[in-house]
C-alpha cells in the first residue's frame, strides 16, 4: 500500500515562461488528487516498447489506498512493455483537471488486496463480477508513484502542484 504524501505539494519545475509562482497559494490538496483519481472512468497508461518507442493505452482501473490499480492480459503490448521496463506514466482522462502519475508498476500478488480491487472494479463498472479468481492469463498492477503532478486548466499555472515520494 502506498502512503499518502506526508508533506503538502510543492511547485513543479517548469520554464520561467510558464509563470509558475514560488508561492504556496493555489496549490492543490492531496484530497483533490484522490477525488480526481476516484472519479475518473478511464486512465491512460504510457509505457515504453522494448525498441524504445512509446505506447499509450486507456484502461479501466480503481484508486484504492492512494494507489492506482489496473489489469490487462499478460500478452497485451502494455504488459509486455512493463515486463521489460516497469516504468510507467498514468493520467486521468481529463486535461482540464489533470492528475499525472510517474512511477513503476508491481504485480499484485496479495489475495486479500486482489479481492478488494475486484470488489471496487465491480462497483465502478457495470457487469463486472463482484468476485473473481486470479487468472494466470491476466495481470493486475499496482502503480507505485514516484512523482505526482496535478493542475486545473482553468487556473493554471497557479494550481500546478507536485508531490514526490
């Protein structure tokens, strides 16, 4: 389980032309990140192909314990990419109220956590089973954040916020 950041967010490093303030006024809260991640229906997952080219794909997922979880076939391009290089960038579907997570993925092996993820998926997405057995053909990932960026387009750059783990 990923722990929420102990400190409030800070300003991301951007070129001066962006007008990022040094002030804490306007920084977003971690609770705002939680809301966006919980409410997002789809998440974009970006990984790197073995030849170095990027790959992006939307997935369904859930936000639990301050962490993004998603699943895919072990034979999917994203799973093959992540098996070779676990570095990942994930973001919500909205660019107007954005949360971007940079980190690494880890396979979920804990059965109790898998059951909680399955239950949360079934509540979020219609027609998904409330219970499921782990399927060796599929993989469930936990995204371990290293850096999280968040902003609202309507008040960017004042809302631009970054957390480091």
